C-alpha cells in the first residue's frame, strides 16, 4: 500500500507518537515536498534551509524522546546501570 501525505499526517496525529509541535513541522515539510514532487515547485533557499534545520531538530528531539521512553520502561536497577554508564 502507498500512503499519501494526508494518510501519514492522519496516522501520525491519531497515534500521538510525536509531539504536536513535531507533527506540525513534519506536516508542513511533507506538504511542501508534495509541491516539489507533483507541482514541480522549487522552494527558495531560505525555505530549504529552514526545512533542513527543522528536520535536524526534529530528529534530535525524537531521539531524546525515544531515550526517555526507554528509560521509563526500564526497572530501577536498569535505570541506575544506564545512568552510571552514561555519566
């Protein structure tokens, strides 16, 4: 199956897998990507740089979210070992 941008955005929002802030950023970038792919629109350098920076920050935030979620799922002994290993 092929997922369209609308499908991906709807799925993303329904699962609450990422923050609303990240949802908005990803949705805007996906929609601009559709314009590039289907309407052959070429964004200006400022928009491309902004999108690149936002995606980079999105990845950083997502990585931190995953680390926090992994810590939550560990028992207290595992958390202590993780903290000692990473300090």
